[in-house]
C-alpha cells in the first residue's frame, strides 16, 4: 500500500524541503536505522510527522529531525521513542517538485 505526504516545516533540511511531496511505502521492507519515515505524532492525534529513524529501543523507534535548529521542531528528544504501531511507513521517494525527484536511501542527506 502507498501513501503520499507533503513536507511542511524545515525540520528535515537539507534532505527534504517544505513543499516536497513524498511517496511512502506502508508495507514491505521493515524500517531500519537511517530510513526516513512517516509516523503519527504520539501526543497530537491526527498529525503526521516526517523524521529519520535513528535507533530501535524497547519502547519503539527513536525519531529525529535532520535539522535540530528548525523552528517548532519536535521529535523523540521532545516526546521519546515512538511506538512501532505509530509508524505509518518508509519514505521511498520524493516525486515533487520535478526538479528534485529522488529515491531516498538510508543515511542523512536523502
């Protein structure tokens, strides 16, 4: 199953910019450290977040922003590890804007 999401905010710069549209694979290869993922915010029902999976803990995935200095940034430093059931899927590609079409690979920088 596939899902699309739009990036808002600057927390994933430089890999992802506000206005980028992402293709998310909801099933398939499991999440691994370095993957960019879409997750449901653990404290704000209905809000999706785009973050980098850093490490698996007993509580779930530790998710971080690439740009820790972004205004309004929220990640596991604020709310702790995100339970596995809140992970929607892995980001596999940026498909918009056309000038930035990219397959995303593990690691920082997209």
